[in-house]
C-alpha cells in the first residue's frame, strides 16, 4: 500500500509543480506582451512624491489622463471603484498622446488604454474619476530612482508600450528638458 501511494504521489506532485510553473510563465508572458509587440506612445507625466520605504526604489508617476471628467463618459454612466474603462488617445502637441475619449466598452479601432477607476470626487457640476493604467510606478536601480526623484519635479515624458487590447507597460521615463 505504501509503495503504491508513493507511485501515485510522485507523478501527482510533478504535475502540480508543472501546472504552477505554467501559470506563472503565462502571467509573465501576458505582462510582457505590450513590451514585445505593443505600439510606443509618449505621455506627459505630472510630478508626484516618488518615495516609498516599503516598495523599494521607484518613481511614482501620475499622468494628465489619470484624471478624467465624467463628461467624457456616456451620459448617465456612474462608475464604481475597480470598474474597467477604456481611454482613447490621439497624438497631440509635441508628440505626446492626449485624451480623445472615454468609454466602458473596448473601442473597435484606434489607440486606447485599458484602466481601472480607483476613485472619484465631485468637481463642479460633474464627477471626476481617477484612473490607474498599471504604469504608475517606474522601478529603477537606487541611483536612477533617486535622480528621477529630483528630475521629475518639473514633469517628464513616459515612454509606454501599448498592446492591441489596451494593456500598457512602462518602458522608460525621461525628465522634462532631457528629451
């Protein structure tokens, strides 16, 4: 009975380990796809205090498209925290991409980012929404992160790779004036 149990356990354990490895590999590949096959865009960054003793060496970034007025969404749309939204982009001034529209459905064409609503507030007559795209932290070696901390006080440009599904990955950050 013990020998039979060992013969069943060893292959079962190997299958479980292989399954976990495949899942982790799939997650890694999905996260890297925008870098490998995405379209490069440039977004203006807004200075934000980038320090964190808990998360390591990184610069925290904010974008002009992180704050979106409710008037850009379909009439009557009331967005909840965590809801997926799609932000359409168009080339704008100085080669930077800017907000062209917003919606709850994935656009059929054009360049867009997939984001999540992380908060809202009343601003004037309509609500405004804060949206995260997964590109709000730029991890770097300690020296570069500390240098970016002071260099980004005047803003900068984020080089972002965007996949066809709107998923984005941050490629690089260039301080204002260094482009």
